[in-house]
C-alpha cells in the first residue's frame, strides 16, 4: 500500500489550514480524503470546490439521488463513505 504524507491539523498553514477549518465547520472533523490532498492546498481546494458544486448545490438530481450515487460509487471503489 502506498503511503502519502499528510499535513496534520496542527501544522496546516495557508490554504490547507483554511480547507481544514472549513471541513471541521462542515463535518466536525477533517476527512481522510482531504488529509491525503493536504500537500497541495490549491489542488485540494479545487477538488473540494468541485465536490461542493456537485453535491451541495441545486441541480437536476435530488440530494437523495446524489447521496445514493456517491454511496454506490464508493462501494464499487471499495471505499468507506
């Protein structure tokens, strides 16, 4: 298994610190997927902006449909969701 160094919450600075703070405010903690992207704050922010755009804004799918799709894809990828 590959190992990706992650920035701890205590050592986060700049864009990464803001991303972590937003995650804590939104979910109460920083999800592992965000921690994995933590070495590049700009890319992590772009990824999270895409996620929020797809999952948290009004579009042609209901919130329940979006969550179902995310769950099915995560299961197919053998990921915890």
